[in-house]
C-alpha cells in the first residue's frame, strides 16, 4: 500500500465580498483537487459577505469543497 493514500490535507480559506474572484478561485481549487492523489478538502468560510459571494459559492458542485457561511462579519 502506498503511504500517500493515508495522507490528507484541509485548506481553509476565509472569503469576504469576493464576488469578482470567487468563481475563478473555485475553478483553480477544482483543478488542484482533480489532479492530486492526496485526499484534499477545501473549506471556504464566507465571513458575512454583503455582495453576491454566497450565491456564487453555492454553485460549487465539488463534494471536496465545503462551504461555511457566517451571516455576520
């Protein structure tokens, strides 16, 4: 058994009013996740964004990208 299969990584990313860049960021994370053999999860924490960030985050379809939403910054 390859030892790399037992390793995992969690990446936590705070997000605040990122409607202009969040879709590109998720695209980059998706590319990293599909091309990596290590178990990786990305946790995006929306910290009370007042723009359209939360709606764009929920368009994500990758189960390895988790969304946490705080209503208040």
